[in-house]
C-alpha cells in the first residue's frame, strides 16, 4: 500500500480482555515504531524495531504490553489483561533507514483507537 | 516537569494571520527538532525538521531553533482554514540513537475564514 496501514481502526473491549493491534508498514521500510497517544496528549514512544528485532522497548509501560515483528514487515502490538487506562490511540510509524529516522521522517498510520470499558 | 512543554491552545486566528507556535524543552541532548501536523482522527505528518540551532523556511512555514534558550518555534504566514489542525513539536537526541521522538502535547490551531 501507499502508506502505513493499521487495523482495526477502532476496537472496543472489556477490562481484562486480550487485544492485538496490527501494523503494515510502507513496503521496504526497515524501521517500525509504536507510539501511544492519549486524549489531549502528544504521542508517547512505546517500542522500535529495526528489522525483526526490538531495538528499543524502553517505552512499553509494563509486561502486559508486547510487540512482535517476526518477518521484518508486519508488526503486532499485544496487550494482555487490558485496563481502562490503556484506552488511547495506538499509532504505528515506519521509516526507511535509521539515518532517515535521524531526521524524524517517520510516516505514521491513522492509528488504532482502543477503548477499554 | 515534562521534557517538552507546549501550550495546548486552542489558538484561534483569522485567515491571513501570521501564526506563532512554540515549544520549550529541558533536555539539552536534543539535537533534532521537528514539527508535525495532525488533523482530527489522522496520524501526524511531518512538516519540517531542523538540526541544532537556526532557521529553516519552506513556503509559508518557518521553523526556528534556539538551543541556548531551549526554545523552538514554527511560524505560519498567510494562514489558511486548511491549516486548522493540531501542531506537535517533536525532538530526538543522539543518546537515543535518534530512534525515538519526544513529543509535546500539541497546540490546536483554528483558522477562521
């Protein structure tokens, strides 16, 4: 596709349930990022992949959050035992190379809006 | 104190006005400075980036960085209703490998016809 694709666009779940959010980056982009944007706030970094490996997962808030990118393309963000405080828009971004990320040229998807009741 | 501070607005201006958007930051390690525009229910899109101090101009947009004051600005000339959006400043540092961005909370701009 032309841009970063995220599914689902909206997800409503109940407290305690498990959720998976998918990101399909721009073809050929090796770096992939997950950010979380709460209402009225800027995006907050969660995790960054270079290829298949998580190069930096320092932003994951706790061990209920996990992300994978098994083939170096599509990534899945997994949230276990969801809590109401997890409600936010989860943004995925990709970039060509680390050097391009140096200039902040991340290409963002439209996000997955998660609501935990 | 958050690493990046940004007034959330909203900032309301008439069409044609010059708009000034600003951020302050506390981390002296930040070296790359970016402005993103985010329309409602969309992802952020990069408007401009600058490295270290100085000015950069692109059409109606000018970005300024003053590292000595830890202050960055985005100016929009001849503002248009289509400029109505949330403007996010973002920064990155060498010690994070430039791979992570720290964002401000965004300023909502409303340009009325």
